[in-house]
C-alpha cells in the first residue's frame, strides 16, 4: 500500500515522497482515510507508530489555504511535544507555501504569541492552557472555521489535569471533528472524553505497548551499584545512541556525574533544567551530538529521537506504564532496539511485575565487567530457608555430612570443614530447587503460549 492509494492530492503525495515517507504505517492506513472523511475517532497508538502524520496529513490536505482563519487545532500535553509536531507541520510549508502554522506554548510569552495576529494561521499547535488563554479568553482569532481538533497523548492530558482547559476550548467551537490519540484507551479516559467529544470510530493498535522490534533484557547487577554497573555496561556495549533513564531527578544527577567522573561524555536532561538549557539540550539531542543521554521520564513520553539503539533503565519508575514509554524510545519505525533494565535481589519486585504482565525479558548478570547469561533470572530464589523448608532427604544428608567430619579430637579447622560439608549439601539442594523453579517457569510460559494459540482455551 502506498500514499497514492488514499484520496490525497498529487501535491501531498509528492510532499510525502520527498519527505521520505513511502508507505503508510498501520495507524496511518486506518486513520488517514477516516480523517479525510471527517470521522471523529479515538485511536490507541503505540509510540513510534507514525501517529503524528496520521493526523497531520489529512488536516493539511483539507485546509483551505486561501482562508486565513484557524481551521484545525492540535493540543499536546507538553511544550516539547507541541514543538515536535510544529516542526513536522512546518516541513510541509515547502510544498504548501500558503500554509501558516503557529505554536502556542509557554516557550514564548503571551505577548509574543499575540504578535502578528492580524494574519491568522490555518493550523494552531500548542499546550492546553496557552491555547485556551489565547483562543478563548483573549479571543485572538475568529474560531468559526475550526473544523478539526486533535488531542494528542490524551492519557497524559488527563493525568496532568488539563481537561478543564480543553473543555473550555470545545465550548467555543461548533462540534468539530475530534481525533484523540492515546497510549491507552482506559475506560476512565473514555468516560472523561466522551463528556465533550464525539467518537464515531475506535482504533486499537497492537495490545503490546512497545514496538515488537524492541528486545527486553534484565541485568542482575548484584551489589556493585547502579553507577558502577552502568560504567561497565557502557564500556562493554559502546552503544550508538543510548538513553539512560532514572526515576528521580536526584538519580539523574548522580548517574550523570558518575559518567563524567569516569570520562564518559553524556548529555543531561531532566525537569530541573531551566527553559533555556532544556531547549539547548533538546537541540543537541536532535543534532545527535552525544551518544549517551541521562534523562528523567520527562524524555520518555512521545519525544521522537531517531536512531536510539539502546535504552537503559538503571531503576524502574513507580508507574510501570512508563517502562513502555521508555522502551518505546528505541525500535522506532521497524528498526531494532534493546531495552536493558538493571536490578538486583532487593529491587526485583518491579521487574517481576513487568515480566508477569507479559514483557518478554531475557536474563543476564554483570560479572567482572562482562555480560553473562543468567539461567536463573527471576525464578524464585530461596535465600534464607526456615528449618521446616528443608526436605527430609536434605536433613538426612546434612546429618551424614556432620557425622563424617566429626572428629574425636579437636583438629585445626575442623569446625570449618564441617561447615563446608554442610554448605555443600545445602548448595546441592538449592541448585535442585532452582532447577525446579526454572522448569516450572518454562512450563508456565509454554502453557501461556499454548493458551494464546488456542484462543484462550487450553
Ligand atoms: P510518531 O509515532 O508520530 O512519533 O512518528 C515516529 C517517526 O516516524 C517520526 O520520525 C516520523 O518522521 C516517522 N514517520 C512517520 N510516518 C512515516 C512513514 N509513513 N514512513 C516512515 N517514517 C514515518
């Protein structure tokens, strides 16, 4: 299937070809024809699926370029995302010279946003508060011609409490076509949305959150510490472009400093950067000036950073949904990518939760600067066992081992020798327990696969 299969103008098809977009992605195949027909829709779309162009292409195609009035509004939850969409929209100006686009976010002052408002843009992109302030409160432009509204990353818009502003905007419009894009289409989100938007069509892409080209790996870093493990890992892998995610700003600071201390160049990105530094960092990210970026989850949502080969989570976020956003920074548009998660015995609860929710991890451990296969992985480990947990055979063997090492006369090292013999027996039984646990894990996986193949029936 190619873009010429849609009812798009030859100018648009030419623009897409020149921009390097040859074939529509799955979300584009579904959304573009519906959007061209004016259908309102809710679309669940995985990161890196091409969703931005699934709404930009039909919107630009349908704009009346001879009418200088707002005709479409695109709302995103952060100024960085808004800018990204804005830059994508501006790429079309080469092919549609009359296309006027404005970006309304806190990147600029309100007064700067108001400048030049005598000529209205056809397309407005921005964050909810600023868009409502300018379009509704300040009535900057006549809104009668707004025919389409997009809510991008709608679940984040809801989480950040932006729906009031959005409702305010909708109250000033005449039932526009609405296109809602969201990483998930949870019921509470739908309930909230359907209070003020219409939806004639719902699209759920693959239930798997992250692109299937991403491989997930768990690395047991034991007790060497996250910074130390990261330094070893980076020296070992030497990744082309790697984002290292940390769940708190303090940890971003700590990890970034540790890399610099070890002469590893890395870019810092978190919410604690001021506006100017944040913009500069984003520019450097786009220009691919650093091959390692240490970031908070601010960089996990929606941002399009091409060519990320590796994502490392030195720890996992409290909201595990964000793991999927992190991993989704790589493996974009069919490229392969790796997502690495550090853990140890004290922090294995979250990886286990992800694993149980269906993330197909493989297992490694970091030993003396090398990544080695870990056959045990998350299989249940019995660290401290109570007496009752010892099997009768094991107790018997321990008694034998004790008796064998018992001497009538106290010999040097005899206590150690006894202890060693007992430990040997315990290790043997532990190994057996682990093998049983691994077998059980494999059996469960095979069972789940069989179940999936049979459509849910065993
Ligand atoms: P998005 O899912 O909107 O964040 O887009 C992810 C990336 O895919 C962006 O870098 C787009 O430039 C790119 N992209 C969008 N549509 C296509 C397409 N049809 N073919 C190839 N790349 C695309």
